[in-house]
C-alpha cells in the first residue's frame, strides 16, 4: 500500500473513531463531572444534581474532596476506576487544556466544556481554545463547547447541563441544535409549553470541535427524533453544514432559526458581497439544502411541533384548502397563505356541490370554505374538502363552539381516512379546549392556538414540502474541471474573454492602447459604439466618467478619448471600443468566494440602480436550472422579465445559462474572488454581458 493509500486509510479510521466518540459523548453510559462540588451555586454541583437519575455510572472528580452529594470523589479522571464515555469539565478555563490532554491519552469518548473564558473572551482565551482544538485534531476525542450550557436527553434521562429544571423536560420527538444556551433553553421550554417534548437538545457554545454539521446526522439517525431545529448565530463552515443538511432533509424535516438578518459587515469591501448580504447568503444556502428557515424562536418552536406530528411529501407546488367557522379569522389566514405564495385552488365542482349540501345558502365554498357558523356537520365538511384531488393539505379554524369541541373524535377519523395532513386552529377558554387536546394529540391531529399559528402551520408544511421536492429533483453536479490558474491584471476586455470561454457572450469589441488604435477600431465597427476606460484598477467606470455612449462620429470619439485621458489610472490611454447593444432588460449576475459557504452566485435587477434597488437572489454553486428559476421568481421586480410594457419577455434559459456558467467558473477557479456582469442585457432570445469585472486573489 502506497503512502497516499495509507494516509487515506488512517484518516478514515480516525473519522470512524470520531463518529463513535460523538455517540459516546451524546449517548454516554458513564459520566465524570470534573469540578464536582457540594456548593449549589457552582455549575459542577448543579450538573451533578441534574444527573441524579441518570441510569448509567456517574463519578465525581475533585482534587481535594472525598465525597460530593453522596458520590465518591476521585482526584483526577486518571484515578477513576474506568475510562468514561463523557467527562464534563466544570472547571476554570486555565485548567481545561491539561484535563483534555489527559482525557485524550486515556481514551475518554468526549468532553463537555462548560467553562467560558476562551475565544469569546480574550486573546489568551483564544490561544487556550486553539490548544484544545489541536488535542482534538491529534486524537479521536470529541469536545462539545467550550462555553456551553451542555445538552439534554430526556429519552435517555441524561441531563449534563446546569439549565434549571432541565431534568423535568418532557420526552418528545423534537431535536434541537443551538449555538446559544439561552436559545436552546428558550426553545425547550416553549416547546414544552406547547405540549410537545424533546428528544435531545444540544448546546454547541463556541463549537471548536462538535458543530451543527456533526449533530445533524447524529439526530437524523436517532429513532426518537422526528424533526430537527437548528439555531445559528454564525456559520464558519457553511459548505460543510450545507452538505450535512442536504443529506438529512430528505429523511427528516429541518427548521433553521438564523440570527443576524441585518449583518452585512462581512465582505464590506466587496460590491457583490454587499448586494448579497451575509445573512441572505445563509438563508438562501440553508433553504437550498432543504431546510425551512424561520426568523423567531416562537416560529421555530411552532414549526417543530407541527412537523413532529405530520409531514407532507415532496411537492413542486403544494396546495392548501381552508375551512373556517368564522369569516374574519379565515380572511387573515388566507392573506398569510397567499402572501407566502401558497396555492389555494378553487375546489373541484363535485366537492363544492357536496359541501353546499351541508351548508346554508350564501356561504363562500370555493376555497376557503366559510361555514358561516360552526355546525354539527363541521367534521363532515372538513372530510369532504380532504377528498378533493386538487388539495394536498387542509387547515380548519374555529372558535371553541360546542359543536366543534364535541367533534374532536370525528376530526381524528377524518384525518386517518384522508391520508392528508389536517391541522386544526382553535381559540377559546382553556377549560373548553382542554378536553380536545388529548383526543387530537393521540389521533395525530396538530392543534394550534389561533389564526396566526394556523397560517404558520400551512406555510411551514408547504415550505418543507417544496424544499423536499427541490432536493429530490437535484442532480449530482459534474466535478469541476482542472483549469490553469488565472493570473495578472484583469480589465474588462480580459474578463469578457474569460467569460466567453464559459459560453457568456458580449458585444463585438476591440482593446485599444492608443488614440490611433481607437480610431482604427471605430472605423471597423457598426455605429453607434461605446467607449470605456480599460483599467483593471477601476471597477465602476461610470462613477469616474469612464463610459461614453452613443458615439457616432470621430468628433464624439475624440471628445470621449479626451475625457477618459483625464481619469487617473494605472493604464493611461487604454480604452475599450465596443458596439452598442440593442435595448433590453438589464440584470446583474455575479458571484464570489464566500469564506464560509464557498462559491455563491447572485442574480438581481441590474444597471446603475442595482445597489439602490437591492433586489437580488442568492444560491450556492454549482447551480441547476430550477435554482435559477427559483431565484428569478423570488425577485420583487420579476414582472420586468415577463414582457412588462414595451420590454421583451426575457429568455430565462439564457439567464440560467449565464448564472450556471458563473457558478462553474467560481468552482473551477478558486482564485477568482469575485465576478460581476452588470448589466447583463437580456432579450427575447439570448443575453449579452455589457460590462464584466473579475477580481482575482493576489499572487
């Protein structure tokens, strides 16, 4: 076996060991609390107390104590009678490196580092965190944290956390992964109040070793977990998370709560990066991977409760019907669904006829179905709507009238017989609703409190269904080709020449180094022409007066050349003479190498107003046609693409070809930090790049 094969085998063996040790960390059979204490104000004491009912073996570690909370205490983890699966480090940061090294040598499965004072605190703390990371890299030891509140495993009765009353959390089917301990706890308690339970809730803290991309596949394999919530504050390894999530979402729904909507400080020097926005990249990437992205803890908890009970299969365009006992709330629900782009088709004529036979006249029954008032026939009406072949899921709302309260068992039967998701929204006195809750929960019918929650349930089910369909339709991308590295200055002429190698067309042009060359090129070209400064150090030529349009004669050409000559640049006298392109719709299409997500492509409304409009859509490369179609449909100004007023209906296939080509360029040339076509002028047939910028990594 050669050295490469040996290295690969060793790497694979270490990864297998790391996966096994992650299971030992999160599903331990033995736990040592390092820093155990009888002082209930200290984290070590609270964790030891929370582990009182743990069915495995628990050891206390303290250099001077003999017994803590009735448990024999050992001076170090080396002195323990066995090698534990998990060691919880509730000790000051300065002692953590030595304990971690000892654990790695002994073969401990994982460390849970409660302590703060690492990279989040100071340069010295960052140095200690780096030492911990080195220990993990050199061994198969896994480390959760540092600066974490720990994790909760109600299914295994394992609570290595200092979170108050964590051990009272009810068992359930919702898994949580959160960087923030506060968000982790908030989600747990909110889900508990909603009547559902937790399978496992993992706090990542600084995530120096164990991150979301590690816990996601672990929870996907967990038979107790039906749905996963991921709460993110920052994504340092986005592409790794994307790959992990894309593998998980076909198996189990994933809800992402992504913080930092307004954070655009990253890539402040990048024009394309600013047009994308760092939060926009995160949301787009995770949705592209099949996740349902929400923007509040309440929405995440509600979405998790819904998807833990029911999941609609993959649909390109899932449809919903609404049955409401009161018109006003029904209008609010319908408005939310329509605003989210969810289809509410008119019911089949046969369905409408059968529903009308159950209702008094003058009620609206096309979709939504307004019963006027809740009637004894309410469950039969819901059941009839469920049979409609146009409909994928049914939402039903009512105030807690007697006839609705008494229909709980009938609605459960409807749900079982229809094979379609049915979600019920009810508002009323707690005593009235209490009797329904148990019946509906046991029967698999989610019950939500009110119109807003019911609308959210429909939006979440539809979003998950569409995401599943997208992932199921995605084809395995072709691996990037090995290409020679692009080096040297890259002016517009060269940028367009590189883009032409990827099939992206531009108008006929000549690069001129003198006035004489410019006059010669002008004589050969169809008029009018555009004359531009051709300097690699000037990206936005219009801002400095470096673009002159509609040049029709030599006098106008001389004036343009004189104006350009007065612009300071590293390439004086260098101009691009280019034939003017016919009018069309202008887009901006660009891409960049994101430090976390890798190659990212953006499409937006283009021209000089691109920054003012900020109407863009983003996806990770490589792109597929359906990704581009979704990007275009997501633009606020998408009507401009469909023949608005005197503009042509745009060749969407040509736009897709350009966007996909830019993605391929970024994949094959990591030295291209940023590429931008602004504008890409699009016609009824075809598209041309009128301006192009390539920014390269410094040699």
